[in-house]
């Protein structure tokens, strides 16, 4: 008599169809809030050490306000951390510490430059604006439950962004550019806020129309160029960017505005032809305005001939002094507080603050700084990859592309690779509007990364249910 092996309880009975395979549940990622707190303490500690080093190098004593500075920066970091721990527990643990470190280093550099201009101190105001930025960060993290709610307000964001970009035209030019609103002793740069609003609109528009834009392509060698009917959106955006360049004389905002759209267009469609057309249009617009508009033309001439003032006996200009500062820094720099960036002039705390960083911390310091920016941008892109809704993915990529383009445009300008644009280095340079906007970008990326790292069984959520047009577009794709 032959014994038969017992049938496992989990095996299906003979003659019954096997149950369909179900996908395994998404793995639970660690929250890493403890890691974030440790990195925040390190970021605050590095900033306080930099503050003390500046005092020791210039006054041979630790500044009297070092403890207050450390307590203030630490309090802001703790407030932001508690908001993330409360409302975005799965968020990327690196975004907030990198932002705190960059903001802290910016405050140290501005304090160091204030020592050369005791009649014009900017560090206290920058600390106030940083506090406003962290407060906006906290409110955004606490009050924005789902990033998809922004999709319903995309058109309102576009309208408000256009109004913010047009508003400075009504005010007097500052240093040749109309990018400021000055009233009651305050100055605001509306274009900084407009760039975030317009990125929300771009992400919503391309999420709804990416299929049509991707299919409208014609082969041209190794490229697939868009068909004529699909060129309408890019032509409209190009015209708006050229108008901003003409009316405001602001090359940086125009390049940033158009560059973000091209980046998102490529990510949404995967067509390299859009990049080729975008580069051609950007080059054509910049060349035309650079030849016709005196202020932009002057910046192009300074870029082409940075040492012309020396040859003419007028002394080095700002770009020449910036290049001298980078050269003087060498590999390891002169040391915090031991540079000569005050020779650059009035823009040393804003447009040319990177020259101070390069002179006093050298190539090694610049490399570390650029790695911090690269890591921040990469984590933003990673959040975009992890999101399953097209709008969220494009929004994360667009928000991460904003500092990426800014760092490239500013670094290229102060190093003589491209004409100067007058933009602020993210978190590092003096500028209240800039630092507040950058904290808003961090808050949105925190919200997006929390959504990307939190396992959810269904891609649809309350925001999709409340947005039938968006849901219908998703279903068509």
C-alpha cells in the first residue's frame, strides 16, 4: 500500500482555478525623523562654528551674539522639524537639514560681509526674513494635506504669477532692472514668488496634455521634432519670457521662467526635440534683446570683456573683481573673514556672494557647496520619480529644477561663463523674497516626498475625487 503525501492547506483543490496573483504590499520605508534631527543638529553646529570662526579671524574673539545666533537658528530648525514630524512623517530626511545648513551658511557670510560695511548691516534683516520663511514652511506643511489640491487652482496660480511679474514695471528701475517693488521702507521681488506659482501651472497643464504633446512629433534625423500645431504652448511661453526680458530688463528671470517650462516639457513627453527647440528659442530671444536693450547689452559687453576697465585705466569692474576673488581663494581658501570681497562693491552680499565663498573657502568649499545643492536637487527628483500621479511628479521635478537652474545661472555669471543676471543664490545670498520663496519650495518638496514615500494601495485620493476633470484626464491616459 503506497502512502500519499498530505496536501498542503494552502494548495488549491484539484479542478478549482488558481486564485489570481495579487501584488505584494509596498514595503514600509523607515520614517527617519531621528536621522533628520541629528542632521539638523549638525547643520546648526556647523553654522555656529562658522559664526565663531569669523569673529576669531576678524576680532580675535568669539562674537558676543554667537549663543543667540545658535539658539535662534536651532529654534527655527526645531520648529520646522516638529511640523514635519507631525504632518509629514515619511518625508525625505535630507531636504530640511540641507536647507537649514545652506540658510545658516548664508547668514554667516552676510554677517562676515557686514563687518566690512558697518553702516549697512544686512544680517539682522536676513535673520528676520529667514524666520518668516520657516514660518511659511511650517504653515504649508501643516495646512496643505495633499499636493493634488493645488491642481484645481492652477489657472489662478498662472494669473497671479503674471500679475506679480508685471507689477515691478510700474516702479522705478533698481540698478538698471525693474524687478523690485519698494514701498514703506520695504522691498519685495515679486518674481521670486511668481516662479513657484508658474511651476504649479506648468505641472498641471503638462500633466493634462502630455499625451498630445508627446504624440505630435516628426522624425528629423536622430531627433523627433514637434509638429507645428504643438508649438503653440512653447511659442506663447517664449513670447512671455521675451516680454519679461524687454520690460523688466531681467535676463535671469526670463531664463529661469523659460528653462523650467522646457525641463518639464521634456520630462512630460520624453521628446528631445523639445530641448532642441527650447535652446534655439532661448538663444534667439537672448541674442535679439541683448543687441537691442542697452542694459542687457551692457551686461553682455561686460561678460565678453571683463578686464576692459583695467585696460582703460578705470580699474576692475565687479566681474573682474569676482574672478580675482576666485583666483585668490585657490584650493583651500584664505579662511573665513580673511578675504577681500568688499572690493566687489555694492552687490557683494547678493549677486556676488559666491565670490566671497570661493575666496574664503576655496575650491574645496565650493565643491562641498555644490554637492549640497546637487543632493537637495537629486532628492527632489527622487520624490518626483516616486509619485504615481503625473501632476505630482512634474511638480516635484519643476520645484527641484528651480534651484538647479538658479545655481547654474548665478555660478555661470559670477565665474564669467555666461552674462550676469542679477539673481540670488538660493539660501546663500541677501534677499528676503528669495529666502522666503526657497523655504516655500522646501515645504512643497517635503509634502511631495512624504506622499511618495508613504505606501498607498490606490493612486486616487480625495483630491482626485474632488477634481473630476483631472481624474478624467488621468483615465484617458
